[in-house]
């Protein structure tokens, strides 16, 4: 492979060599010795070991999350028709007891039997009266009788819906909001669970955290199946909600930590695909099984088999290294190399063993930068960007989940509508993956949210009988919001400086999660007006999309590392910047698609003071064939190769092209309240 060397490279190499000479041998960085991103290309970035892990464990782990998050929609099916139960008239034929005991009222210009009122008369005394024969013969009630609310339960038309919590717990009329409360209860558990399982994930490891999360999910689902009243059922949904989305984020994190950085985008898109496929499968299961108790069992009991993963799921080597459990990490890495048919580097093996011996004598502690949530709001530009990111996140997450909940309410068949609402997400992922790496992040995010909102709002212009047209507009909106949902996470991660990235993403995602508690009550409004929730969600989506236009573009830009750089990034924004997409890569500048994780170690508050630990590029070129570490950013539009200024990528992380998960100062991935 041809080498491209210029004066800038030589100058940069001399500086690197000088720094290396000035650095004592005894101060070898522990992180440099155990940089898995450098080791994985040698033992296999996506070999047989990773493929078995991803396709055999981590991707199937997405299915229970979708099953247990959305099966509730079908547990709470409401029959089309119901009326007050009158025990004294149960011996009479159905039409006769409805005619006698249920008053009629106007509904959409049609005279129908009331669902919530009955005649307030003493039926026992009335049936014993002498005129009972006349009443039964005429089969008509006296319209002068007083009306009262149902007090002895309801009877239901079970032609289409014959089993649900609505029927078993009488959740109609004054209590018809209770299923919505149950949905809000499910979403209330999410932020709490992410925090609790996040702590367990960091302190006890990925394996223990995952199986604890899975046990919690299955315990909550079992409690759901055994519930005999609404509040017990709602409490069980809070328990289930604790595990969503943590139950699939934990194995997802294991996958990202074990595959090479070039394959993380693929793993992410595959995770979204499997999650969506699980929802599509759920629509088939709910169509075949209409009993809500059996549905709860069917959508939970098969996942007890996941405990068999205890015998094959490895612990994350990154986490083990972070916790100083080097011997265990070494065994996993050697096993990975063996399964992948690679030879584990002897030099790395010796370094690991040497570090194990050193750690037994001395524990090394890193100084961590002391930053907090208030640092996001101290300066005006960072404060504005934080507010705009959070607003966009709130709108995006809220509308996306609201549309997912509202799918069964549209169309002529709720199971088909729910299935289609999942199917349209698949092509949106692929399109989004392409556009965000060509047009940038800002325009695809804003356009998809604005156009998706417009598709929702214009449904109000359709007549009430335009059922199919409304469904088509809904599906267009769902596809667009799904695409934006894939963009918001990496876009936010690139806008927040490295020093406060974890804090920023965590804060925005948690505030966005508050919308998930509110959105069920918005979809509840559809009981009175089918299009009203779509209009509300449409305006929220458009507002979120317009706020995103004010954010600076990040593609092909050097990402901010310190809070000071974050304040300067996008500070000179002008209105004309809204009309531009991503800039072309700057051929003369150093590759902007890398960020230094040394900033997170707190060694300096100024990026210029952070020393990059680089090898001498000239020595590398002489001693070994040069490894092609170019990314798409290193190639110009004409296809020519850009000068490579950094022959080693040690302690550097590539700019995300799709969503990654938040990290600590040492690169360890963490949970985020993100579905």
C-alpha cells in the first residue's frame, strides 16, 4: 500500500517521538496495555466467537423486551359494546332485558343503548307487581323512570373481544381511564429500573445484572398473570417496567464491548431490527391468543429458557479490566482468540500477566474530572444546546412511543395495524443509516420529525370514514419518526463535550422519559376523537424538529472534548446555517472524526494540554506493514486518499455513525433510558 507522507506528518511524528522519550518507562499506561480496540483486530473483530454471541444471545434478548412492553395493549382490549348488568333480569332473553333495563341515548346521530346508565327502579318489586305481564309483553321501559349509573357490573359483547382486564375488572365508564393508568405505570418503572440496573451493571458486572433483570421481568409477568384486581395488575406492570429497556440494553452493551468498532454500527442496526421483528411476532401471537391470562403466560414463560445463557454468556472483558479482574479477562480474551482461529499475541499476554502481578502489590487509582449537571448550563451556548437537545429528545421519544401505542386503534383490524406499524420501521433504519452519513445529522433528524408531524396533522382534514387513508398517513409518520429516533441518540452524543457526555445524554434521556408517562393519556383522548391524539403528537413532533434546526451540524466536524470547546462549538451559528447540510471533509486538517478519551480522565481541563500517546509513525512504517486505519472521512469526494496524520488510534474513539451507548471516563458503556 502506498504511503503518503508530508511535512505536517513528519513534524507531528517528531513531536510524538519527543513526548515518548520524555515519558518514563515506569509510567506505562494501563489503558494503553489493555486497549481492546487495538487488540480486537488481532484476535478477531467479528469472528465466530462474536457472531455466536450476537446472533445466539444478544439479538434474541431483544424479543422479551418488545413482548412484555406491548402485550399490555392487547390485555386491555375494550369490547365494542357493553351495558349495565341487572341481576334480576338475567333470566330474560338478551334483547328483552336490554329493552327493559337500558335507556337509549344519541351517539353520533344514532340512537343506541346506554353503556353506563340503567333505570333506577326496584326490579324485584316491579316484577312482582300485577302489571308485570304488560311490561314483559310490550318489552319497553317507562321513559319516565329515573336513570342511575351502573352499580352491579356490566355485560359485554364478546364477539370480538372475550377476555381482557377490562372485562374481568369492569374498567369501563368512570373507570375506563384505568388501562391508561396501567400503561403509565409501566413507563414509570423505566427510569427507575435503568438507574438501579445501571448501578448493578457497573458494580456487579453485566452477567449478574442481566439475569437479575430477566428474573425481575419474569416475576413481574407472572404476577401480571395471577392478578385478580386492577391495582395488583398495575403494580405488576411497574415491576415489568423496571426492566424496560434494561433487559436488552445489557446484552447489547456486551455485544458492543466485544466487537470491533467497525462492526458496532452493524450490531446496532441488527439490534433495532430484531427488536422490531419481535414486535411483529407479538402481533401474530396476540392474534392467535385472545385470552389475556394465557397471553401473559405465552409472552413470558418461554423466556425462562434464557437462564440457560448462564452457562455460555461471558462477562464483559472491558468491565473485568476496569474492575482489575485481569485473570478472568485474560481467559475470556484467549478463548475468543481460540474460537476465532487466531493466535493470542504473546506480548499482550505478558503485559497482562505483568499487570496482574503489579496489581497484587499496588492498586492504581485514576483522577476523574469533577464535572456535573450544572456544567451543562453555566455558559449560554452550552445551556442553549442542552435545552434544544432535550426538547428534541423529549418530542422524539414521546411521539415515537405514542404512535406505537396508537397503532391498534387505527384501521379495521387492530392486529394488522399493529403489525404494519412495526414493519414500516425496517426500511426507515436502512435509509436513516445512509442519510445521516451523507447529509449529516441535523437535516435528517429535523426533516423526519417535521414531515412525520405533518403527516399526523393532516389526518384532521380527512373525513371520518377515511379509515385506510388515515392508516396510511399514520404509517408514513411512524416510519419517519422511527428514522429520527435512530438519529437523536448519536447526534446528542456528538454535541455534548466528552467531559460531560454521559451526564448530558443521561439527563436528556431521563427528561425525555417523562414524556412516556404522559403520552398514554394523550392516546386516551382518542376514545372521543380518533384523530385528536395524532394532531397533538404531530404538533409536538414538528416543534421538536424545528428546535433541531438550531443545533450545529456534527458530521465531518471535530467534536468538542472539554466544556470550553463545547461552548465554542456552534457559537457562531447563523440563520443561513439552517440551509446547509454537512460540510465536506477538510483535506488539510487533522481527521475530525476522532475524540480523545484522555479528557475524561481529568488530567486537564484544556484540550491543548492533553498529550496523545502516539507511536513514532516513521518507526512503525520501517518495522511493519502499515495498517489501513482510514475511515470514509479520510477519502475525498474525488476518491483520492487524504494524508493520514495518526498512524495509531490508541485511546481514540471514532465518531459514531449510529447510536452508541454512553460511556464512563474509561470507556465503559452504561445503560440509558432509551428504547
